[in-house]
């Protein structure tokens, strides 16, 4: 690459992954906020569980178990989103290196792009799973802990 005129198309091509990084960054912000709320709620319930006994304690511990699973799903979703951003950054670097050295390696760019999209899809699917499971702790609070609430939780009602 000898001139700015040759660099401009590369910069235009790199804009797509930059926009992807920005969008996934906002998604990561939302996910980390959700994770912190789940952890705060679990800590509050844990403190409450030490002060109560009997069925109320069992119900609180059941909610904590559900929140633990939520936190694990959100953590996995954050991991996949971060890998997606990492792949997008690698994609930008690969675009510049191939343009700078005049390499024609479409396979490398394609593989990085596919990895980026697969990671983003896995992140979103995991996040959707968390959203679908998010009412479980509330259901335990509403219906109590026991056979009745476990049936509702398992059936996803």
C-alpha cells in the first residue's frame, strides 16, 4: 500500500467491525448491569436466609439457587460477547495487515468473521435463556417452595 487512496477502501471496510464492537459493547454493558443486580439480590437473600428459619428459609435458599444459575448464564453470555468483540478487533487488524502487505487471504478474514458472528449468536442465545429463566426466583417467592413451585419452575409456567 503506497498511497492514501489505497488506504481509504480499507478504512471503509474496517468501519463494519468497529460498529459491531460498539454495539456489542452496549450489550456487554447491559449484561454486566444485569449480572451485578443478580449478585446483589443473591447477597441480600443470603443475608436474609441467615436470619430466618423453616419454610421461609427454604424458599429463600431456592431463590438463591435460581439466582446462582442466572449468574452463571449471564457470565457465559458475557464471555461469548467478549470473544465476539475480540474477534472483531482481530478482524480489523487482519484487514489492515492484508491490505498493507498486499496479501490475498480471504480465508483468514472469513474465519475470523465467522468466529465473531458465532460468538455473538452464542452470547445472545445464552442471554435469551437467562431472560426466559429470570422469572423462576419470582415464582418461588409467589408460590412457595415445595412440590407445587418445583412443578411450575420445571414446566416454565
